[in-house]
C-alpha cells in the first residue's frame, strides 16, 4: 500500500444498477474483438496460432484472474483508477488512467478512421484520398465515436450489444463463406504454413496480439452500476476470454486457407480475402460485400 492511504468510498446512491450478467461479457467482447487487426496478425502466417496459444496461457489467464479478483472485490465506479488510487494514491491513479486511455485518440482518429474509410471506399462508394469527402468521413467517424462515450451506461449498453453482435455475426459469416469457398475451389496456402515461432514474430506479432487481447477491465469502469459484480465479473471474463480467442484464431485460419501469407497485408489483405470468398454468392456478391 502507498504512504497516502485512501479512505474507502461508500456506494454512490445516484448510480443506477443497470449492468446485468450478459452485459459484462458483451462489454468485454466489444473491446476485445478488433476485426481490423485480423488482417495484420494473419500476415505472420501459422505462427500466429502458436503465439495465440502461448499468450492465452501466459497472458490471458493471469490477466483474467487478476482482473476478476479486482473487479469483484472492489466494484467501484472508475475501475482502474479506483484500484490504483486505493493502493498508491490519487496521483498514481490519475497517471495510470491517462496512460491507459491515451492510446484511444490515436487508435480511433488514426487506424480505425482510415480503415473505416478504406472499407467504405472499397465496398460501398469510392472516397478519393485527400478529398473533402475523405476528411468529412473521418471527422464524422471520430465525432460519432466520441458521442457514444457521452451516453449514460443505461443507453450505452445498447450500443455495446449492437456492436458486439455485429462483430460476432460478421466473423461467423466470413467463416461460413470461407468454408463454402474452400469446398467449391479447394483450400490453398495452408500446406506451406510454418507453425514455428520466430524472433520476428515475437518482436512484430506479440505486441499486436497483446493490444488485441485486452479489455477484461472495461466493465469495471462502471463497477458501481453492476447488479452483482461478485458473480458477473468472473463469469463474464471467462466467457469473453474463450470467445475472444476463437474469434481471432478462426478468421486467421480462414484467411490462411484462402490467401498465401505473403498476400495478406493488413486491411488490404483482409479486404482482398473478403472480396475473394464472397464471390461464391454470384450476382449477390456485390451487395453482400457492401453490407459486410
């Protein structure tokens, strides 16, 4: 404990206990699943599975256990900030929170905005790079993302549900379509895949996977709004961790079955795989690609 003890705060009577059992894994999966990362991690080939397995055991299990203990023992509004503040004081708690959230402006205003624009331009309507439409699309995307954070948890949980269900649904559709494509045209590329971990993979892939496999603490940011954190937090972490690993591992395998690893390069390779496998739907392929 720090030298500046912090008194334990009482319950905030103004908070509504609106987060129930299903909301916890949904909130975690909304943060854990980033389909935009699938193409990037797939570019490392078969060793992606090896590192996923290693990190599932050495990273996700201890990380999940620690977060489950903290989230159920100290279910206060603020999550990470409250945990660090209780141990070390307000200043370390504030620094930890700033460091925790500092990546989000870069992520939302950087990679996500550009990936979303690329997807829209490729499958719905072309957007010229550097045009007024390009800047307008990115600004609207960032403003909409920020706007969601201003909603009350009672309303934001609906957004979490829609986003998580869409991610799971899109991943399932892509997997099913890939199997259909493989049955019609044969599976290619998997025979040349090496599953052995390499130093290149450790330096280039592991940081990406660590970034992709975080989010267990997200529901605890609204710990004071949970109905039963002692029950819901551990169960939610266990369920979301298992589902999250599958949602990353299976699409990566699907990509490797469709395209050689040297043709999978970030979002471009992922979109190329989508464009390839959705060809099995014939005349309807264009509309399905746009919706996907």
